C-alpha cells in the first residue's frame, strides 16, 4: 500500500472514529441530567477515571517512541 493510500485511509478512519467518540461523550454528558437519572459522586468519579485512563492510554500509543531501524553504533 503506498504512503498516499495509508494517509487517505488514516484520515477517513480518524474522522469517522473521532466524530463518533465526540458524539458518545456528549451522550455520556446527557447522563448529568438529574431530572432523568439518579447518580452519586462515586458514580461520576468512576466514569471520569475510566475516560481519563483511556485518554492517557491513547496519548501513550501516539507518543510511543519507535525503535530505531538503524544498526547500533558507538
């Protein structure tokens, strides 16, 4: 697969998946309506921790240092 095709596929999937994630986050935000739902601070803490942990993992995957393909030399 040529580099241009990889880029196009990345853009296509990134846009689709990020927009879906944003929509899902907004739906989670809708759970904050106390007229429709009952929850406590512990529930909120668990939700926020789960989302924070996933964001940290995601950032780590993109920041991951790739091993050098060059041979080691002193």
